[in-house]
């Protein structure tokens, strides 16, 4: 399945967590995306720009790195702590959906965004549909099964949490979505679904082109109301073509896709995320 099976092996997704003493694979140690929320003239970039010395400290305070949790117990704990903190602040509870997300060998990818002092400020998890289904199957089995009958291949965004002290959440959400879109479309998944609180529906509809496909229901996992939204990745691709890389362009409006990487930067992201597709007999020490 192209890079998909090797992704699970490399990142430890869908498997029991590695012992704390186990070294992290090089793929986990890498920053897959780096961006600034302050500098309005520089595009999202992986590389540190050449800046005047008196500007460096100010920019560093607004610079963020996105990494994957993989099988690292420390990073998985950091993601869980951040989710519990932000869910608790809103009065939600957090049940055992992390265990549910890994049952039956389900593939999940957790992204973590770190601030300039190494503190986690944002996280979300991508779950690939498989034998164990999706978390949203608990509330919306009919809606998801209809999509499956239509031949749609689904992924799910869940456990999204942004530290309320971080003011520009747009770029954190866009960065996580950019990574998830890259991973999912590389294997031919066609749609992303997400359960959101009703008060957040307009945000995802107006800024990310999700559409509502499931009415409001009570979600026992967080003890709060939820609405089911769907993003057709063909629509996302059209929006990226229109607005990608235009973060400072007023003509891009409120679209989250203006923060998506394009061109060489998107290729660099793909290279960081997707294991090489070299045939097994040619991989040698890289396997």
C-alpha cells in the first residue's frame, strides 16, 4: 500500500506504545513543519530565515514547530495532557477514546505543535478508517456507512486542542490540517469527517469548506453536543489551488487554506512525512 504500511512501522501508529527507554526513530525527531505567526512578509518555511540580530528574539517568541507524536510515550502524554486541559476548561470530559482509536490495529497519527520554549500549544489526531471504524461511528453510523457505500474512503480528525493562551489558532489548525491532508490523500482517502460542538460549525464551514452531514446529538465521550461535518478532499484541493500560499492576501478572505504550503514547500513537507517508496530490495539500510 505505497508508503502506508511503512508509515505504521516507522511511526509506531496503531501499535502499543514503545517503552520509554526506546530511542525515537529519526522520522519522529524531525520537525515536519515550522512557521511563524508574527512575520507577515515571510511565507511558511521549514528553514530559519536570515534576520537582523535585533529581530531574532522577537521572531523566536512567535515561531512554532509541528512534529508527530509517533510511538514516543512523552509526546503522546503531552498531547493527552493538552487535550485534557483544554477540554476541561470548556467543561468537557475526556473518556477512553485514545484506547478506542488504537483498537483492531487502527492507524492514527497525532500531530503536536510546540512553542518557542518547547511547550505544546496545539494537537490533533488523524484516524484512518478500517476494521475498527471511526469514533464518529458511535453517533453517526448511518451517515458514515452511506459514504462508505458510495465508495468514499474516510479519515477522521479528533482530539483537536489549542492552548487558549495562543492567540492565532488559525495557523495551528491550518498546519495540522495541511499535514493530515498530505498523509490522507497520499493513500487515496477521499474525505475527512469531524465531530464538533455546534458553536464551532460556522468556523469549519466558512473557513475550511466542511459541510454538515449529521444533526446535533449528544456525544458521551465528551459529555457535550456534537454535529458531524464532512470535508471532500476534492473541494479541499480546489481551495488549496485558489488560496494556498496567500496568507497575507486580503483576497483570500478567512480561508484556512491560505496558510497551506504550496510548490516546493509542499513537496518538502511530503518528503518529510512520507517514507520513501523505493522497492524493498533497494532500500538497504533505510528500511
